[in-house]
C-alpha cells in the first residue's frame, strides 16, 4: 500500500478547494428541503474531475519526458514533471486502496 506524504495530501486538498471555488452557480450539487441550498459538485463529479486531472498530469509528464529527448526541456523541468506525476500517482493509488477497503468492509457487513 502506498504511503501518503503530507505534501501529496496538501496538493490533493488544494486541488479539491480549487475545484470547489471554480463551480458556477447552478452547476452540480443537490437541493435540501424547501430552501434548495446549493452544496457544490456531487461526489461523482469530483471523482471524474480528479481522474481527468490525473490523466492530464501523466500526459504532461510524458510530454516533458519526450521533449527531454530532443533537448527542448531542461533538467529542472523534467524533475518537476516527474515529481508531480509521482505525487499524482501516489494519490490515485491511495484513493484506490481506500475504495477497495471500503468495498471489502461493506461486503463483510451482516445483512
């Protein structure tokens, strides 16, 4: 199981806050009672967006790696891209492990 570092946790929390602040009124969320209070995006929307960001991060890292072969990017850019991709992958693996654990806990529940 992958360990989550404080840095990767901070990055994931920052991304979640950015996602919440970029929501426009009327997008996502649910209504509660008569007041119809907006609560932001649904959980599935957050997961989809996190998945898209993880894929985009991986693609960006691959692009920088390919640019390094042609000499278009420097060592600092390569190290930054690879470190960012590694942190994203660790976060995805950690979330996957938690989802699997939650599924196993649910399966073990008596009916």
